[in-house]
């Protein structure tokens, strides 16, 4: 009897050993999906489960989990609109990205995910939330097709199919008809762009990071949007799951400025390009920075001073306090940039004043200044004027106050209907900038 019992124990031990090995290989274990729990618990062992591995269960269940949370947050309808529209654009051959300040926030978040885990990650993640670097989500769709009126009509019709409506006149931008808003901004929008002279419009590496969108990661984007826009507790395990595969594209850069092989100067006048070359001491990175910021002056007078420099200060503080790498190549030196801008404005103001000569008629002087400003959208000063604060307005004064005193203060202004200078000066006079 003892021999049989001993054999039973030996066979049972062998059976349990083989079962454990099979379980470790996933051969005998089954899993079921529960999308209504925390992400870390969505897939658990279940003899009645339909999945033969945890990996397969998670791959399928994560979309169900995302769907549950989008429905709860009342984001499902609008995210479906954008998802279907983007799917159509991909079929049309367009390349889709997430761009803007939110991607910069994702880069900082990825740095946190790569360095910390557990309670340490949770601690610094809560501090990261206070930076509010992740807010609205801007899609950009790039086409190789020339964007003309017929193309716009075609895209308007396609957008209408998903109840998206145009929101801009000079370019193609779509939002939901009644968009979900965060701080009075639409949570989602998508712009359609071509690749014409795109390098001239690149402000700074930190503002042009992007994430390429495909049919899989778009669900992750919507889940992140839910996490950072909802007042519900954020599932940190889901955040880490999404971020581990998030590929953030950062343009080639050095010391916070772009590295280009050549200059992209659009239609800037030769005199303007010469002045920029002198200010930058022929440093191609600094030249491109100045060209881009004078091409659309609001970038310098508003976005740089009021948004990008404060953002860099905020990021530097967070990187330092969270013990992350503070020497990332895509952050610029604020002091260097401010000194460069101040020097540029001083030299530019002197150059403008140099056109005023006693042997020239006012109309000729104005024409010469207009030619000097060729390729520069001076009207952006007017359109963004309400956003420009004292710092930016002081720079405008340096540029134009001497011209105002010589040509416009109590004088009969030449009637030049298409003069960029006259239009801008008349606007600034109405704003009482020089009083």
C-alpha cells in the first residue's frame, strides 16, 4: 500500500511541475477582459476566458477600456467624428500628425516615464499636471496636392459628412460644430496644409515636435485627451502603457534652434537679409530664427515673448525639480534669445530711420521702407495687437517711433492705399501707441 501511495505522490509532483511549466508558457491559462476596472486589472486569469494569453487579452481589451472611458467622459461622439474623418484623410493619402504645445508636454511626460516608476513616478506626475503643458489637441494633415478652391470644396464636403465645420478663412481648419472646450479653446481641431515653404514657418524645435498618427495610436491620443481634460482620477498605469510606445518626432536642432543646411528666407529683401546676417554674425541657425520671427512679426512680439519664453522657464524649473535632464538640445537659452531680439530690433529701427532723408519726398521714403519690408506680413501686428503686451509694444515703438515723428506726427500722410507701412502706422496711431 505504501508503494502505491509513494508512486501516487511522485506522479502528482510530476503532474504539478508540468502544469506549472505549461502555465508559465501560457499554454493552459486563459484570460478574460474587464474594461470597467483599472487598466492594470483589465485582463485576469479565468478558466472561462476566451484569450489564451494575457498579451492577446490586453491588445483587444485596451480598446474596450478606452471606449468605456470616452463614453463616461462624454467624449465618444466627438472623438468618433475626428477618427472617421482622419481615417478618410489617410485613405486620401494625407499624412496626419499631432502638433503644438501638447506634444511638448508629451515629451516631458515621456522623460518622466522613462526615468521613474511606482510612487516616485506618481509624485512627479502630480507635479507635471500643475504645469498644464497638455491641454488642447491640434491635428495637422499634410497633402502633396496643391490646396486651391476646388480642393477646399472637396475637403469641406468630406468634413461635413462627419459634422465638422470650417473655422478659418485663409487656411483650412475644422472643428466640431459644437466643440468640446477647454479654457475656451476647442479640445480637438484639424488643419489641412501643404508643404509649400514649410521651413519658413517653423518657429522653434520645442513648438514643432510632432507625433505621427495612425489607425492604432489615434485611440491612445483620445484616451490621453480624456485623461488630461477630465476631472476624473487619472489611471497612471494607462498613461505609462500609452507612453512606452509613443514616438515623438523632434526636428534636428542645436541649443534650441533648428539645424538647416541652407536658409529659407521666402521673399525677404536683400537689405533685410543683410541686416539679419550682420546681427547673427552669419550663424545660420540664428539667421533662420530671426527670418522666421520677422516674417510673421507676431511670432516675435507675442508668441516668443508671451508664450515660448515663459514656457521654457516653466519647463526648466520642472526638469530641475524633478531631476530630469536639463541639458536637452531643444531648449533655447532665454538670455541669449532676448539679447539677440533686442539687438535685432535696435538695428532694425535704425535701418528704418536711415531711409528718412531730407532730399527724398515722403512718398519715396515710404515706398523704400515698403520695399525693405518685402516678404514680411506687417499686418500680423494689427491682427495680434490685443495679445501683445507692454514688452512687445515697447519693441514696436523702437521700430517705428522715429518714423512716426518724422513722417506722421501732425503731418499730411501721403495717400498710398496699398502701403503696408501707412496702414500699420495709421493703426498704431489709432491705438495711441506713440502718445
